[in-house]
């Protein structure tokens, strides 16, 4: 049977389910209904059931969901039941902040290398990982089985770097540069444009203020 195509909307909700289930698990909650999960997450119960049915359901009528089991199953679906090695390209403030976020390690994302073109950073360390010259990144990826590259470099550097990464066998790029990357289809790219999020926030502030304080015309 051909694998079912899952919409990006469903996939985007999986990490949120995982996070809430993790909180429930830590609190000792053993089972939960779709309605109870709906009340916590502000997602309709029918949407939750539809989302989980894409992967086989996981629940039992009259019982609901086993929290620990569902947490583990979503972990497998997301692929975070195993380790993924990553390097950060761009050891500036953003790169250091990302590398220093230890929650990534708890989720199985292991920080193995940092690279920059600034000689003054060579030999300095981020969480015991030494910053290396950017010219060494391709050999490092090949020799260490690196799966994910995190780009925190200017956009004019990001495009040629993405091409180099494609040639040395990288599987995925987490792109913080303000540019869209043109890479082969087998390389997964997740773009994170921080300013876009702020502009969306600004829009929602403006829309809310306009709604409660409409301007009078005339």
C-alpha cells in the first residue's frame, strides 16, 4: 500500500501535540480524551481525531488516548526517537544562542560542530565545541555523518553555502538566512525568517487595535 500523503498543516501540529503530551506525562496523567486534549490545546476534538487518524488513530472509544503511548508514537513519527547530528554555520550571536539551547539535545539533536569565516573566532568554544574555519565544513560533514546544517549567516553567503552543503551529502538545512534556498528535492529545508514573525505580530496588534478602536470618518 502506498504511503498516505500527510498535509503540512497536520505535520505542523505534531510538535505541539508532542509538547503538550510531554507536559501531561510529566504530571503523571495516564490517559486523556480528545475533548480533554481539545480543552487544553484550543484545537477542536474532531481535528485532533482527524490528525491522529492519519497515522492509525491511537485511541480507543470510551477510553481515549494512553498519554505515554501516544507521546512515544508521535516521537517516532517526528523521527526524534533517534539522534540527529547537526552543525551550525555562523558562530555569531544567533548561532551561539541556538547551540546553547540544551533542549535540542534532549530532543535528540546533537550539536557536533560550529563554523565561521571570522579568524578571531577560531578555537573559541560553544558548549565545548570548537569553532572551526568555514572552509573545513564540507570535509567535517562527510567525515562525521552530519545530517542537519543550521545556517545563521548573511543571505549573500547562504545561497552558495547551500550549494556546497548539497554536494557534500547534507540531508536537511535549518535556514535562518533571509533568503529562500534552491537545493535538490532530496534536501529538506525549513526556513525561519524571524522578522516575518515580528511583522505578523505587528499585523495582529494593528488589527486588534483597529477592531476595538475604529477610526471615525468625517
